[in-house]
C-alpha cells in the first residue's frame, strides 16, 4: 500500500503523472497549517519530481521544474511537532491504523511532525513554477485549477483561509 491509496481525489494525481506518482521522499515542506475546524492539518509541499509531459502545465513557453501542492488531513489528533524552520527537505511516511485512520510521520534533518488522521487525504492547489537558486518559490506560479489561476500568481500567505482551509 502506498500513500496514493489514501488519496480521496486520486484522479488529479493520475492526470498529472501518467506513468507513476512520485513517493513522498526528498520533498520540500513549505508550510504547515493547522486549523481547529475538523481539526485539519495542511502541508504545502514541492513534490520530488515534475511530470514529464502534461499539457495542463504548459503555458506560453514558461519553463517549470517544480510542482507544488497541498496535502490536507482531517480529524487530526495527537499532533507532535519539533524544530520546524521551513522550508525543509523531508520524507512523509503514512501507515494505516485501525478504525479507518492513518499515522503520519514527517521527518527532515531537524524537523519531526507526527499525527493521526482519517484515511482520506485530499490533494489540491497544484502549481508549477521555476524554483529559485536558493530553493525559494517566490516566482510566478501557474495553478492548474481555474479558480486558483484567477486568484493567485504566487502562494498566498498561510493565514489565507480560502486557500489553506
């Protein structure tokens, strides 16, 4: 069983990665957003590989090399977080638990985040961009979803509830 088996809207991933979806290893964790509604926890990450060919990511000659998205978890509990100084390269491990739950472990050189949630992961807010030499994502983002593309050209601040909520 892989992490993709827990994704509720898997069709989005399948449309972007025709051959194989990358594992959640050596990805860049950009933000952690926790809200009391649900409660829910959202991770904004740069996936470790870019889709080789996808017409929805091609835009007037722009060159993209990084695909960013959000992984959202609902009904989170037993959250533990140490040494978060993002962004950080990390690995996310997901293991099934009884009662339709999963255990999530996010580890990096300094970071450790662990929590439990229901088994449905929502993946959303995909954007392609050219990563800066310092690893930042401050340049123009091309969002794949229409409403995001109309509202944003770069990731909004983490307090933007309509994006992270």
